[in-house]
C-alpha cells in the first residue's frame, strides 16, 4: 500500500524549525497536507509555518522539547485531540556531539540518547495506537549513515543512531501484515546548521580541518583517500525522502551516493573499510588533539 500525501493528510514533523525538517514540511505542504511543526524555537517555527501556508498546506505549531517524555506525550495527544489522525510522523529532531570517548561527559552521552533515541520511542509508542486503529500511517526516523558505520569523535551520536536503526527494525517486525509502515532514513552530509550546532563544539569545523590534512597524510603514507560523498542540500535530501514515503513500504533509505555500499561493507568487512578511511581518521585525530591543546 502506498503512503500518498494529499489534502486530507496530517503530517507531524519534529525538528521542524530548520534544515531537513523544514524542507520536508514544505514538500508535504505542496501536497496540501496539514503539517504539525514541532521544535523548541517558536520564532523559527512561525517562519516555517509561513512557508508551509505559502506552499499550499495548513500549519500547526507546537513548541516542545522532545527530549522530555512528557513533552512527547503532549505533542501526540494534542494532535490526536485536535486533528484526530496522524498519517505521517517524521522523527527528525536530533543533535550530534563532538568529543573523544574518554572526554565524553555522561550528561552529553545521555543528551544524545534523549533527543535522538528516546524521543523516537516516546513519540512512536504514543502515536501507534492511533495509526493502528486507522490501519494506516508511516513512521519515519531520520537516522544517519552514522547509524550503520562508525565515525570518530562523536561516539555518543553514532551509538544513538545505531539504536534508532535497531528500534525501527524491531518496530517493522511488529507491523508486518498491517498498513502501518516504518522506515529509517540514512543521510550523510547535509548543508544545514547541524554540523556547527553539535554538543561539545563544531564537528563541521573538525571535518573542515581534517579533510585537507588527510590528503597530505594519504600522500605521505601511501594511503588511499577516504571515499567521501558529496554534501547535499536539505531540499535535495527532502525530495528523496518524500519519494520514498510516497512508495509506502520500503527498505532503509540511503540518500547519498555509495553510502548503502559502505553500510554493507561495514557488516561484511569492517577492517577493509577502516583501511579505506585511515587517512581521514588519522587527520581527524590530529585535528581533534590540536583543538584540545588550543583550548
């Protein structure tokens, strides 16, 4: 069964105040849907709401911090009471971190799981009865390629996104034979503010320093260059996501070229993958240590 979005659809999007969440909201609005925008920043949500109405949809703004269980319950109950249905739920809220494992504070570790994993569980568990009763709906979790293979200096985020993948995999087994679907989206780099808003510092800045340095390391040590993928705009990524949603039941969606192959390689031959990325991982370690020394 397909998951067509139209003027009767109710779509809930967390992390909707910017970036990928906002881009998905506009694309749903173009179908005439009612889009429930959820995030912490009311001013930014209001801006996105205007974009939604300009695109032909209806906007509902709910200010909430989905890293808190009570807030997640409030979001779903509010939608159920006022709109009576949820056809599509895009769990997009998420945040990364920057820290070596030994320097990761427990508070940062727990924060990564609260916003990236716990919110998906709390919101899904609350929304599922509504979808099951209607025998329709689609749960989307925006995971990451970091949910399929490792990256250094953001282990809390990587672990959290792996957990999201496991949660959705288990959810799918419970939904077999129904018209309620669940899908993980696994993007790589997207051009948004995300990489500079990571807890502990900007992981975007770390990559910006490490990538050129990795070329020198590769040349000096006779290593291969890491198989990096092209950064993608939020709008490009949203187009791919919406196309997958329109298809209904689908496999995990890898938005960036060659990342599915890297995910398979991580399962089949992790050593070969580590060798392929060695120059970049060494450069990241060097850049991270320089940042630590400079304070």
